C-alpha cells in the first residue's frame, strides 16, 4: 500500500479521471500529447507574457519593447499584442502572475499533494478571485458545461480556494489566447464534490498499485493509443475490421487492470 502522498497536478488529475493507464504511461515516459511546434509556441507565449507581468505591465513596458525580437513570428505577434491590450485594461485587478499553489488533501482516504501553476490571479469587484488559465492551442473552445465537469478545473478551484480563503467567490477562466476568447465558470459546492468523487476510485487503485485502462472518446487524444496501450494492440497488427466495436478491443475487460 502506498504511504507517500500522491503528487498530482490539475492536468494529471484530468488524465487520471479519464484513464489511469494513460496517467501511468505519462509518469513513466513523459511523452507529451502536444506536437513539438505547439510546445514551442506555448513556451514562447508564456515566456513573453511572464516577462510583461514581471516588468510591471503595459504602463512600464511599451508595446514595441514587449514585441522586440518577435518581428518574424507571424503567429506569435498578434497573440502577444492582443494580450498586451487586454492586460492594459485588467492590470489594476491583477493580484499575481505565474503563481505556484499547493494543497494537501485526502481523496477517498488517500493523501494527495496538489500542485498547480495559475497563470494569473485577479481580484473581482464583488470581493472574489478569478484564476486565469492560459490555453495556447488553436481550439476548439470548450463550453462552460464541459469545464464544470473538468477535473483539472476542479483541482484549480481547490488550490485557489485554499490559498485565498478570504476571497469568495472563486471563479476560473480559461483564456484561449489564439482565439482571443475565454470561458469563465464558478463551481457550486455540489459540482465540486461530484467532480472529486470521479477521482476517488482511480486514486484508491493507484494507492493499491493498480491502474486500469478505461477506453473512451479520450483515446483519440492519447499518445499511447498505438504506443503501448494493450486495448488497441490489435490495431497495430491486424487488418482493420470496420464491423468491430473499436472501444471493446480484443483483450477481455477483466484484463484491463494492471499491477504497477
Ligand atoms: S488509448 Fe485509451 S485506454 Fe489506452 S491508455 Fe490511452 S486513454 Fe487509456
């Protein structure tokens, strides 16, 4: 039985809730589901935005200085320019940027250490706090209902609520910088608890040293679908049988639980 707390980031919580075998593969290999070009764009955006925050915002750093060195970056420049204009309006509300938050909790009786980085924290006019989480992918933009059930957002809610206990309500915003659109949610107590329940079984199994393949639509985004996942092993060798039910795979369900 595992005795150390399970260290979990919000992104890992999302993966774990979907499929603990995917989570395990991630831990072992560090393979990213993002392509190299997007990883480079993501890093460039975050580096420039953090430099703008650290410099004291648009009042202290001119747009020309901020964009210096990005002249040949056709995709990056408009994203950074839009963020600069947005921050000029929001600067007075901003409390912190690139903030690492931690929280020790138990889920299903298992100790968990949550750790997440919030890209920006703003105070709101009603005494609350808004956690802004940058998304740098091209889309599609999620809808609010989708985000309300998202385990990563639930973990961010827990982190912000615990670290800023005097600021209520807690709101969470995904800011999709390429699309220049954002989605903001506020979780009710019931939604928060329901989402935590989804993590209980996979975390208890992890503590017992078990992971379980849980195929579903999320497999389409899993980098291990054809790189080690036994549920889809037959697809790498056999002719594709269009009449088969893909999510059932060719190994029996009872063999989808693995000892680690
Ligand atoms: S392909 Fe699906 S079942 Fe297999 S590890 Fe990835 S998410 Fe899990």
